[in-house]
C-alpha cells in the first residue's frame, strides 16, 4: 500500500513539475520497484517529446509548433498561473456582495422605521375597523342556510360510508361490529 502511495506521489510530482515529498523520496531510495518507477516517470516526458514529432508527421496538413518552449513562453505561463491564483473567484465574491447588500438593506429598513402610532390614532383606526366590519341582518340568515346545507351534505356522506362498509362486509364475508352505539360523524368532530 505504501508503494502505491509513493508511486502516486512520484507521478503527481512529475505531472506538476514539483519536488517529490520527502517520505516518498526516502521510500523510493529503499524500494527497488518504486525507484524503477521513478526513473520511468522521469524519462517519460522526454520519450513522449521524441515520439511526438514522428506521430505528428503522419498527420496531413499539420504545421508543428516549435517543440522547445521559449523562455518568454515559460515566463508568460508562470505569470498567468500567478494571476489565476490571485484572482478572486466569482462565486465567493458574489456571495460576499450579496451579504453586504442584504446587510445594507436591513440597516436602512431599521433606520427608516417609523415610531408607534399615538393612542388617538389607535382609537381612530379601531373605530374605522368596527364601522367597516359591522354584520348586516341578512348575513345571519345566510349562515343558517349554509349550515343546514352542510348538515345535509354530512348526512349524505355518512350514508355513503355506511353503504360502503356494508358492501365490503358482504363481499369479504366479514362482520364489522361496533363496540358502542353509532355516533354521527358530526358528533365525532366536536
């Protein structure tokens, strides 16, 4: 298992062009298999660079770029990597801006809060509310009619449920017995 970790570290160091961690270098110094893998990994980039030109020569209408990167290109790539590291990523920046905006909005709403109404204003508002919410006499009759209509619907629903229970008893050959006298659904709700 330690060999697998060391080989992974060797491969990672070669891919990134960085120095291998100390424990992996010590292990590669002691382990023959890992030492051979390290040598293979170091020679891989030069072997692939040699094979690239012969491979690309087989492709028609391909214009190869210069194989060795110039010092100017290497410096430009290094500067580009630094810019990427220093740049602010968009999502955390957007989240921070959103938090600042929400905080500013909340603070302005708190600062603009009006004082509580005076006792005279409260009394005037209550009087207006009472005058608007006065119940006319015809309303009581409408409520009674609606309640009687709902009572009829309740009775129809009870009959339907009882009919369904009787049907199931007859089809399934079972008997459902009540423990106490039947109550209406309306009484059970109360």
